[in-house]
C-alpha cells in the first residue's frame, strides 16, 4: 500500500473517531469493513475512558478512607463518574460490561488486635481485656451506573455501634455477620444507595459512631464549583425497626454542606444536618441500644429525638507535608428533649498523618454530651458511658510498615450531670487506655 494511501486512511480514521465522540456519524465511514474497524477503535477508547473514571473513583474512595481513620468529620467521596453513553450505532456492550470481571471487582478490609485497660480513681474494679476486629468488604461494578457492595465484620450482630469481639468465653468461636449489603446507583453528581449501606453523612462520633451502617434509602450529591470549592447534600430514610403489626421506628435525615477552595494554606468546610426520629417501636431494642438515655416506666424513651447538628472544620498545610493540621468542631441539640440534658459538643484536633511508613499523627479530643442530647444507640461507644459524659481523649498513631498502624489512646471521662449519673460516682474520673495494631489490605 502506498504511503499516500496510508496517510489518507489514518486521517480519515482520526476524523471519524473525533466525530463519533461528538455523536456525529461521518458519511464516508459507512463502508462495511472500514466501519466495523472504526467502531472497534471507538469501543476501545470508550473502555479506556471508563477505566480512567473507575481509577478516579477508587482514588477518591482511598482518600476518604484515610480521612475516616482520623476519627474526625470527613467528607464523603463524590459519586463515581459516569462515562458518556456510546453512540447509538456503537457495539451494544457497555464500557463496564466489556471490562473483565476481575477489574470491576474491588476487595479490601482490615484486621485489628487491641489491648485495653480500665481503671477508676475511687470505685470500680480495674480490668484488663483484649479485643479483635476483622472486616472484609467487596464492591462489584455491574456497569457504569450500578454497583453492588457487601461487607463481613466481626462483632455482636445485635450491637450496631461496635464490631469488636471480646477475647473471652473459654475459646468460643467468634461471631461474624454481614454488616453491609447494598445497591448503589450513579447518576452523574448524584449517587443513590439502598440496603444496609456505608454512612452517608459527614459526622463525628458525638452523634454517629464509626461502626454504624444505616439501613434504608440514601442519596449523596456533590457539585464542584469553578473556584475549587464544592456544595453537597446528603439524605437518608433510616429503617430503625419495622413491625408488621404495629408502629415502626424510622429516621428521616438531611444534611447540607460546603467545602471551601484553598485560601492560602487553609481550607474550610461546614455541614448542617437535621435528624428526625419517629420511635414507634422498641421491640428490636435492648439495653445495649437505649444505654444511658432516659426511659419511661413502660420502657419507652422519655424524650423524642429531633437532632440539629452543626459541624465546622478547618485544614491547614503550613506545617509541611508530613504535618497537616485538622480541627473539627461539632455542636448538637435535641429539640425534642424533655430534660435539660439536651445539648452536646465536641472539639477534635489532629496533626500529622498516618499513611506512609514512618508517619506520626497526634490527636486530642474533648466532648460533652447531655443525657438525651443524642440517641445513644448510634453514638460513640469508646467509653463506658453512652451519654451524660465529659471526656478527654489523647492519641498517637505510627506507621511502622506499609498498610500497618500502631495506635495508642487514653480516654479520661466522668458523668457530666450528677442527677443522671446512675450507678456512677459523678465526681469520679475514669480512665481507659487502648493500644492496638491494625493491618489494612
């Protein structure tokens, strides 16, 4: 074949691909064999485009996971990008469907071993104990729009805010349950979830423990602004307890947020949420769920729970790449409380990071929660009191080897209001020390 013919054929191929990408089918590309060849090239480009979109999604998810390990407020990763639809005369298979199944399957998890020591200044028994936690999850991209996900985790299946297993009981086998099973639909900037899903809200552990995975329907939306900032909205219909022959317990929650662009070496974010619980059924609850919330003589909650929650955060990079600074404040008020213990607040500070070998991160947290400021069934369980507490936490994380984190934390806490202290001495400061080694994969 002459060089002139090759050059002409190459120019025509490139022009055809460009027009097809714009949704235009060039007339001169209708020859049978040549048309099939060009459509095959278009399909390959579509596959590459979809692969880039998936890589971007995975990178965002990894960043979100690292932020979540801080135990502070985090911004949910933006929804997965959707590759543009192929032209109507392109091959029927979608970009994701043409990708080999192993490339669409993502598997990950972690395993943690922890030692714990509890002591009291004036009463109670000193106690040493050990816990383990294991989690194994997977997602599978059925196509560019639909993803299914599931995760296995250790822990008591009746305890929504803990996946730890106490090492005890004469070597009885550990309990493992399915703590996530969900369907995810991507519509550009909007992602919809159904089932038992990852937490959709920006949060701190004052209101939502990190192990709580709500069940029902949720949606997250994030829109990037031209200046580098973003606005976002999250919503959840939470099926807390459904009864065939009586009233249900549900929660309807919504959250609006804003992420600022870089302002010099600072970034700021704010999230405002409202959670409206309708607690018509207590059939599925036990003492580990109502914990320290106040109850009526018939076992129902004394207060209603309509929580207004405001989270404000700031990030600073002026201390160098190894020492990013993160400050988060959280204020919550239960507008339906029937007691004066209706508010809570928390302040968390972290400096450093824990992603590369040799990294160090130091953290300090202070939190106060009224007895009915939050629904204790889903709030933090780091200490022995679910609500009505005043707490300080000091921690350090170190990365000795890749994907391995050595952590130590000291909690010092006591009841906040003597009237709701129950069996606890209201003036007694309690201590909890934890040392753990976690491996991620």
